[in-house]
C-alpha cells in the first residue's frame, strides 16, 4: 500500500463553527492566564498587545476540559469566561447528519485523527437505519500497534475468471457525482484523494472533463440512462465501467440537472444545449430483461474487454432477483444504492417514501446470493447514507463486501447540509456548483488533502474495531450479523 501523508488542513474560514461559543465579559483585564492554561489554543495574546484576542470557539472542547486541570471558567480570577452551546452549531444538519457528525467529519478532515472531546462521530439520531445498530464487542482490549498494522482492509473487486484483477486497500470508494452536480475543483479533489489511496471514484452521469484524464486509472466511468458524456474514448480508458439503472435517492425518476447549473462547459461535456434542464429517462429504454442487460455489458466489453462491470441499482422489494440477474448477465460488482443518500438535489418525496432501506437490502441480497451459490463470485457494494467508518463496518457485517461514499466527502470539504445544491447557482460554499465564481472557493490541493485525512481516520477506526472483535481481515466481518445488536430507541 502507498505511504499516505497526513497533513493538518484547517478550515478555509477565519472563524470556524464549533460546538461551543466562548466569550469574554467586560470584567476581563487580560491577565493572560486563560491563554497559558488552555490546551486547545482557544485563547491567545494579540501580537504586539498585552491583551487576549477574540476566543477561537471552534477549538473549545467544552465540559470535557473539566476532566483535566485546565478548566478556564473556574480558574479565571474575575469569572469573565462564559462557555455555552453555539446556536450556529445547533442549526446545522438534520437527524441523520447531526451537528456533531458534521463537526466531527470536519475535525477528522482537518487533523487526520480520531475526534476528541464529546463529539459523537459514529452515529446520528435518526431513530432508524444504521443508527439503530451497534457492535457487540468480543474483546475488551485491542491488539498491540504492530499487530494493528497487519490488519487487512483490502477488497478484491473482481472474483470472476475473466478481466483484470483489481484490489483496493480500503473497503470503500467514491460514489458517482456528475460534472454539473458538483464543481470541477470538487471532482478533482475527490479524484486526487482516490489516487493517493489507490482506490476509485465514479464520474457519475455526464462524463468527465479533460482535467481528470491524468487520473483515469482511478476513475469509474458511469453509463446512465441519458447516455450523457458517454463515448467510446471514455469507455476504452476506464478500468471499471458502471451502468446506473437507478439511484436510491430517487428511484423511478431518472437523473436531472436544472438549467441554471447547465453551463456551457457542462453542456459541452454532455453534448446538450447550455442553460436548459437535462432529464435522464427511467429506465434504459433498451433494457427490460436480463438478456437486454447482458447485451449492454457485451457492448462495452467489445470496446474494452478488460474492464470490470459494476451495476448500480436501487432497492425495490425484489432487489435480490435484480442482483442475481446482474450476476448472470456478467457483472463483477453489484452496487446497491439505498434511499438515505443523495445530495440536496434529490427530492424528499422520493428519498423518504420509495424503495427498501439499505440495511434490509444488503442482508436480503447477501443471503439470496449465498443460496444461489454465487456469493463469492460477485462483489457486493453498498451506498446510500453511509456516513462514517462505523457505518461501513455495519454494512459489511450485514453482508456487503464494502461501501461507496459520497456525502461524507462533501462534508469534509465544508458542506453544512443546507440542501441548496440544485437551487440557482448551486452551493454557496463552492462544492455543488458550476458557477465559475463560486467554485473558486475550493482549492483543489486543500480539498484533496482533507479527503485523504478523512480516509486515514476511517482506516484507523476500522482497524481498531476489527482488533476489538478479534479479527485480522475485513473479510472476516462479512455477514456477521451476530456481532450486531439492536439499540432500543429512547
């Protein structure tokens, strides 16, 4: 595996959001004691002045500080320091992406370390999905560091007798996000991070611009129902080709890109008219059976015989039959996409009311493929609301081989989950936009490093979890539902 370099990568905003707001009252006479005792750098003296600068609230760990000898609120001689919950923090996210999860993801992307303090970085508070599962720990202590390094997280993406053998060192890769739905700097940051980790990222629907061509060995070319951006050239240069039959966040609706985001550069890639809304049909009008699906696979195999084939499907009630049909058509990877994922562009009516929750679909497909005797010949990847390393581990314990990640990478780049991805010019933070002015907010090298750092922390967390379960290979975790327990709601 490559040597991954973790570098501090702070927020691009001068005053980052924190869980707590620290303020100084007028009683403060700038003695400097708080700057001396604070271990997190919340307080500091201003250069050239004998006074304390405005506190860096984002670095405060709050009540957890009381467990040491640094509690500034009690040691301040004039009781001038006030620590309270930050209202801006409380306004972030939703029940699945809680303020804690967002801040914890930012912290991991900034430091490359497991979050400290009282931030909840494993689950949300949705009351369902992966938030209702936890692991039953078998061992009380983890393995020593040397043995931890020997734990394998690798996943082979081709278990059939034909095609090239591709193995990734971590059990996840990047989900499809199209040029048009996200900015070019965001695409580049995701792709550079994938190269650093020797894994993959999907183009999503719409092809990819020439700036990504140098990274083509780490890019999955997606063929969706609208065939936007699909060409013989992109098929030839892909190591993995993904057919997208349905997306879990909007099954039965097809893809869509509204006119405000269809800039001339996006339209040129998609061979469409700029500033017009683009809608992909549902389904492929050339595929209504397994035999039709096989013809699609045979078509791309004629162009690129060595490419692996991934098939992305949503989770209808008969998803097990869909999955086994994909196998018999020749797929190497079956990509199950649940309804919890998607950006703010996905309609809420579809996300919350159509298709099966991903945690049910994984187990159903896994068991059916076992009964068919073909489970070890196909790779099962899961996506749709997988936010953390622990979500990845839960997906594998339910029966998947690995996971596919999307929103977490965007959160690492500073997404606050405002849901305005498809409105007007798109994301005001420059992430999910095609506006030339807004996308300048994302520095490519900065964004890539933050995703690299996030991946590094996830690797540590997965190895720690496996060691606590007494395992030395992620493959041992697959299908181990006996290691999961149901968490009662409060």
